[in-house]
């Protein structure tokens, strides 16, 4: 259960980064 929560938190952080920086998508891939 903890792993799933951490994964969700990581995804949320990445999403917020994408929204903040236009180059966020490039950094992701």
C-alpha cells in the first residue's frame, strides 16, 4: 500500500512540474 501512495505522490510532483515549466515534458522523456 505504501508503494502505491509513493508512486501517486511522484506522479503528482511530475505533473506539477510539467504545469510549472514548459520544458517539463522534455525532462520527463
